[in-house]
C-alpha cells in the first residue's frame, strides 16, 4: 500500500464544511467522489484541517492509501477538472511511508481577513469580514499576544465533551496588509471554532468593548461563556500546513 | 437643478456591462431603478466609465440632476440596500454646478490582474486571469512603455466607425504585487476594449510570442488585425477617476 498526498485550495462558500456529512455538500464528499471516479474504486482520505462550513483553504492537505501505481500528472489534471472551479488541485504526489495528512502534520496556520474601511469591496466580499468601524490594531495585537504559548483554550473552543482543549499556539499577530486587517495564527492544532473565537474576542478589543489586559483572565476562566462568540466563517482561510 | 454625485464599486461578473441595454441586466439599469425607487421619480444618469460585460469597478462615478434637496445619508443607505451586495454605494454627495461624471473627468485609471503561478487561487478567480505559464515581467514592462503618450490607438480599439481613436496615455506599467502581475494604466479616456487589447498584447510579449520592440510598429499600423485580440473581461477593474 502506497500513501499519496494531494494539496488543495478551495472557496468554502458553497460547502457545508470539509468533513463528509450525510445529505449536504462538503469538500470531502466532492473530492472522494472525484477520486473514486478517477481511480475506479472508493478510497478513504485523511485531512490536515477539518474546516467548518464557509471556511476556505489556500492549502489543505489530503492523504490516502492505494495498492499499486498512479499516474500523478493524470490524477491531478482529472481530479482538478472534476472538482473545479471552487476546489483547485494544486498538486498530487507520493508521500513517505506512514504519512498521514492529519497525524503527520506538526502545525497549521490560519489567516482571518477583516476590512474596517467605510464600504466593503464587492470583489473581496466572499473572504473578507467587513466591519464599518475602524479597529484599534495596537490593542488587537496586544490581545493576540496573550494567545501565544501552551494553554487550555476551553474558553475559546466549542464544547467537545471530554476532548482536551490544551493547544500550543506558536504565534498570533494582527497586521495591516493591502488595505486589510489580517490575523495570522499558527499552532500545533486548533480545537473547534478556536480561531473564529480568537477573532471575535480581538474585534471586541479593537472596538474598545473589551480591554486587551482582560484577555489572559478570559483564557484562565476556561469557560466559553467568558468569551465573545465567534467571527463569521467567510473571513477564515486555512493558510498552511507544516509536516 | 442641483447635480449629485454617487461613487460606486461593483463586481461586474453578474452584469452585461455598465450601460443600459434592453432585455439584459446591467449596472446602470439596476442603479437607475434603485434611484427611481428612493427618489420617487426616474432620473437620467451620466457615468465616468462605460465598463464592458464582466468588467469590475473599485471606483465608478455616476451623476444626475435633481430639482430640490436630497437627504444624502438616507439616499446612500437606501440605495446601497437595494443594489447590494454586488454593487456597493461608497458615497453620495452634492457636486459642483455643471459637474458631469462623464465630461468633467480628466482621467481614468484601470488595473488588470493576472496570476501566472501554476494553480489559480479559488478565492480570487472572479477578478484574476490565471495563466499557468510564468510571464516575463521585464519584457511586458518594455511593451507597456510604448503605450505612453498621445497616440492613435486604432490597432488596440474595437472599430467605432468614424470616432476618433487618439488618446493620451499618461502612464502604463506592470508590477508584481501580492503574488499577482498587475497592469496599471492611466489615460485621459480609453476607447472600446483598449485596456484588454493592451493586456493581450503584453501577455503575448510576456510569453515570448511577440518581441517588445515590435509594439511601436503594431501601434503605428493603426490596424486592429495587427494586434493580438483581447484579454478576458474578468481581470479588469476601473480603479480610479480623476476630476
């Protein structure tokens, strides 16, 4: 059995998230169905990041095992034709033995895009959250600084029963880039709705509704009700996966 | 009669161009119909740039005359609600006496966006022309240099009967910005399909199919068949209008 790796990008606007879910259109369902068409048999795939409904990916990684050889150029081209234009196949290659898109990943980076100018840009409306109120970048940067380190993020995660909510956040920062406010956050992995909860909290800081100095206390509470909800999914992009 | 000015941005993908055209959806038809709804009477508008089907605008300017006063805050808000989200009303204000969005404009700037990386970005596919072949920026810049000055652009304009095809191009350049190749061109005004013809010619130069040194001769021919067709409309954005 050889393991193969496929790198994807997608506009998540038309999907009910990445993960297969009966009766709704998901990225995984479209990709696995196209793979079955091209390979002539069903395959089970693993994925680096199970993005939520409406969340996009610039770089998503999928892996699967297959007995025998695959013409990778043909696979990439056929798959791209079947899943496009919302999903783009960036590459298809053979992975090292034992590779898993999910378990071999050592880190994920997400970006979240906000436009705090007076009017939205209609060409970027599908992946930018427009807030018609200037946000305080310095205060948001201070808030983001409190996310860095190994901590329990229960306050910023959707309840997941007994699953652990401790994560190692390697970096978290806000920048102004190309007219947008961009949140760049890298971690070992993220729990459910964690990035969007971070963004909602930072936006309330940027609006002056929450003091940046209160963020460590919100985290220490380990209580979701201490936080500030979630930012809309369409501003979020899975940007990079490290192995 | 007072003259009013409205600044718009739009995603042109869903419109058959700016100008009113019986039986099809155009930006002008949507905007004038919304204006009639808000003002309670039909108005005739003038526009800075009559963009083609599929072409976008970051800043388009419309003007109209109206007897009496208008609550501009309410007008902008109501109009924006009626025409959105593909069209965004950036502002509504009173213009100086005699102002015409079309005839008072002293210059227009367009940008054209190309991605020459191996895979398209699904989030930018609506306003970026993807060409899966690296283009030669230096050669394209040399070609663009030949466009600058007051010249007859008949080779780069769609035939317009006896209408003049002399235009003053103030600047024309290619840049690499945010991973994209961007053409920025400013002129007094443009004739029909002129920017897209410039882009098609530059792309053939960037591919090595046309020598940049042959561009002055193509212009001097004053013959559309000497040029290289037109680039697709979706990469083109009316960027700015000067008064």
